[in-house]
C-alpha cells in the first residue's frame, strides 16, 4: 500500500471516529424526525433534531469529507482506487457506498411551484447557503431564500437537512469501517 494511501485512510478513520464521539449522535435511533398528534380539535406537528450547537460541531468536521481541499473528501478518496495494493473488497465497498449516497442525494424531496428540490440541494442550501456561508449572490443562498419563506418551510427543510446529514454520516462511518478492515489486512 502506498504511503499516501495509508495516510489518507488513517486520516479518514481518525476524523470519522472523532465524529462518532460528538453529541450529535446521542439520540441513537431518535436523532431526527417528527411527530404528528391531535391536540384538541387541531393537529400539531413536532419536529425533533439535534441542537444547532450539536449540528454546527458536526458540520465543522463533516465539511472535510465534502470539500476537496483535503485528501479525505468522499470524492478525493476515489483517487485511492488507483492504488494496486488496495483490495478489490475495499474498492468495491467504497464505490457501492458512494453510489448509494449519490443516489440518495439526488432524490427529489419537493416538487411544485417553486421548482424541484433534491436532498443535495437541501444540503447545499443549508450548509453553503446559510450556516457556513451567507453570501446573497451565492447560488446556495439564493436557493435557501427561495425555499425558506416561513417557519413551517424552515422546520420541514431543516429536518430534511438533518436526515441528509445522517445519510452522509452513515456513508462516512461505513467507509471508515471498510478502511479499518483494509488497514488490518495490511497489518497496519
């Protein structure tokens, strides 16, 4: 295994394991969701999700896996498939996880008068259009302004954003597990 491959896999695992310790995941099977219940004559919708502080701590670390500035981004890891010493098992697992993630990110979550919105759009509009950046000329910010016009839209799409984050985390943690196994196969 090339030393660069080994370093990047170790870096990926280290960051993924750190994320696993964050309080964002404390809810286990009830991290994000909603509940609809009848209160008197009216229906009430309650959303639950991690706090903004928990979300922001996660996003600070998650960005390393999303932006290609570091060698551990999900996209940049594809470079490692050129290492002939990496097993086909790791390569196949990585490709499968990434393919499933991209399919899920491209799923439509809303379609109507405002247009079509995918999970990837929700991720970008919250992360790059509102939370990490707030440039009114940025396409992600424009998308946020277009889709978030009241509290109800915010609650629904913010909850969807958390669902997307869970899907990203699942992919990252699965790649981390496959990477640990790969390093063990190489006695590292």
